[in-house]
């Protein structure tokens, strides 16, 4: 496993990180989920990403239980806030930030977070209030660094303009061979601000693994077949997308790796990306994906891949 520095922080995160959206505490049986976490450590994965809203606290609670016996300095923990935890608890107000960070720390059974992220931008709270509250919890020692997910360039710039506050070190966008929108403005701006990307859905919900074949039945054990995990992948299961992905197979074979590894290595080719977040319901998935770290693949193959999927569009 290779490691990269996270923005302007002193955190060195594994190029492949373990996510918990739709999976731990919700869609994956506890024993299988625990096996995945344990395998992540064996593979050198040190970066774990979650959020308070995943399972309305269930993912954080699960991670708190399964990590309880491990030294705190053996992993980097990131969580997020913004989405509703109840009818009254949502957003990025000072009151919510102070309340939700304490609740996350309690569920995770730790004294501090390595990274606390704004899951989205809060248009109903002044950015000054949000940044001052985030800075307060950093200075209290409850979070070492702060980040954001899916903010626009204008919103990022607004946050950096708030005087006397801590600066973000990470951005968490959706980014993959099939979703390249961050390249236009977000990544260049973040590079200028010393903010790294930690990418969610680098495999487009598993579509870039190539396991979903055009015109074929969805595999029984896959995310797409799951009642609890399958809703978000449906927009990717378009014939044009699945056909384009299958055209990538010869390129991965030429590179001497699996399609998943090829797709993850494509994300990691971007210097501003610190880590690609993967989900896993079985340890073997992590075995495969972890091998994408450090892969040396000819840039010409990546260019061919980009051309092959350029016209593939997910359903709106």
C-alpha cells in the first residue's frame, strides 16, 4: 500500500481507503463487515471514511465497536455531518456542529477525529458561522482537520475567505472514469488551495468492475441486487454505460490488471487525489482493490479508456 499526504495536513493516508456508505451497520452482515475492516488493516489501509447519517448513526456505532481494541494511532478516522439525523437536527449551524461532533465521537468511541467533513454546503447558515464553529472544535482538540464534500468552486472560495479560521485540507467529490466533472474547476482550485481529493464512488458504484453485463441478469450477490444498497446504482445501469465499460476490458488486460484495479489506478493518476474510497461487503474485494495502489499503467491506455467511455451517460 502506498500513502499520500492529505492536503496541507500532516496526515498520510492510504491510496485506497475504506468507506461505509450503504454497507456497514446497514446493508452488510456484521460478521462480514468486521472481516472487511480487519482485512483492510492487513492490507495497509489506514484511512476509514464514514458519516453520521449512514444508517442514522449505525455505521459509526459499528466502527466504534469493531475498532475498539485497536490503537488510536493505527488508523485515520473521518466522518461527516450535514444531512438530517432527525427532523430538527441537520445542517452546519454552530449548534449542530457542536452537537453532532460529540455524538459522532461517542458512537465511534474515540476522543478526536482526524478529519471532520461538511457533507454538503448549508445555504441556510452563514459560512462565517460554519467556519468559526469548525475552527472551534479543531482548537478544542475534537477534530484535527476539516474538509468538505461536493462543494462548488464558489462555496470553497467563500470558506477560504473567512478570516481567522481553520482551512480545509480535503474535498470529497464523486470522481471516476464515468464522472469527471471535478476536473474542470474543483480540482484546479483545490490544488491551488493545498486541498486534496478523497474520492467517493471511484468505481461508479461497482459498475467499473465490469461485473454488470449489458442485457444480463444482475448478479445475485451484487450491490445492485440488494434492497438496502441497490437504489443509488440504478442510474448507472444503462445499456450505453455497461457496453462502454466492457470495451475497457482489453485495456485492463494489456495493463496486466483487473478492470477494477485499472479504474482505481485511473483515479489515482491525478496528483491532487490522495485516496480513493472503496466499499466492500467481502474481504476479497479489498484484496483486489488494494492492488491498485502503486500500479504503473501507461498513460496512453488511460487516454484510450477516456475516449471509449466519453459518450456514456448515466440516467438523470
